[in-house]
């Protein structure tokens, strides 16, 4: 059953109006109307706080509406999977570029224009959304914060709550001018990107989001094996063989690669002893002293 039908049915059974639901959820009556007429897709349950408020008013089991909403969203996603992504609106792109570090803006703009909504543009927009959404989600229950932002963008408290809920539900493919005017513009002071490593730094408006700049690094890492070596697993279970192994030693043994061969638990035990044997390793400090002594001769 759809979210709108469940809500309508309970409103009728309890002799309640849409206005009552809007007040309970701290949103506008217009927002409730759009949900019930299916002009808006129900927001994802992990990005909103309205479902618990609705369920309480409508005397529904906890999680009832949120589960229906998530199911409805999944079905909508299946229908939309085949549709091609549309480029950013010109106003959205200009605002994002306007926040870019001055020494990078020209270069980034050229890439954006050469590859409309390409990898770099999607990466930048996604990271900016991630940062601002984190702030908005954290402050959703803060009436003072919502009223402060509402004053900055010329909205009422209830309207601002609706805008936050809708913003938390948006994605990189559906960023609107309203999202920019209400959140990206007032919250983001500037952003910078290293075009060699794609590391990003986002500086937030300290009045609205106190704290240090947000940094994102992209580090190449070796893929972890999905399966543990059977011999290694048996080695760990055998306390006689592995009982005194430290976390560092176990981590070292786990990283060993064998190109298709299957080592036994005894192999890991012997490898552990080799790792501990001082004869197998040189003292780094002594080695450097010997090398420096040779250099003076």
C-alpha cells in the first residue's frame, strides 16, 4: 500500500485534517498536500524525522510509514534507472564555480564546460552536497539554527523545515536552484580541489557551521581479499600455534599472498617464528651507523 493512501485512511478514521498532520510534523500544510496527492515522492526514512511524528499522531506502529516510504522509493528508482542523467542547471553550476578557489576557477570551469556533468563535476557537486547535508541533518532538530537560516533566505520556520527535508532527499542528479539558494550558497564559503589527486577542501560559513574546513582525500589502497585462507583460519583457531601472536603479527600473516597455493597452519606458525627471530632482521640504527662509517673512510 502507498504512503499517501495509508495516511489518508488514518486521517479519515481519526477525523483529523491535513493541517493537524502538518502541525505534528512541523512542516507546511502545502508539503503534506503534495505528499498525499503524490506530487512529491515520500522522503527516504534515513533522511527525515517526519515519519515518527506522523505515526505518533496517526496511532500507527513505529516504522509503518517509513517502511512503506522506502518501498515506494525503491519502486520509483527501478522505473527511473533507464533515464539518462541531465546536466546541472546553469544557475547551479555558476554558484558552485563562484565558490571555487580563484586560482582554480578558470581551469575547473574549462573542464566543466568541456565535459558537462562529467566525472569532475559530479565529484565536486557530490562532495559539496555531502558536507552541507551533514550539517543540515545534524541541525534539523535545532529550532534556533533553522530560524537563523530561515531569516537569511527569507522563509518561515515551517517552510525552512520543509526545505531541509527536501534537500536531504535530493541527490547529485537533482540539485535545484532552491538547494543552492537555501544551503549551498549560505553554508559554503569556498572550496578547492587538487586536480592531480582530486583531494578537496571545503570551507564552511562559521556562523552557520562552526568547525574546521572539511577535507577529502582519495588514496589508492590494495583491495582486501574477500576470503580468508583456510590454513590461516585453522592457525588462528589452534591456540597452541597462535595463542601468543600479537595483533600486529596476525595482521602481517593475514596480508601474505600465495598465488593460488594453500599454506597449512604449520606454515603460518613457522612464518611467525621467522618474524620473531632477530637473526632474520637487521637493526636499522646499526646499519645506518655502519654505512656512515664507511663513508668517512
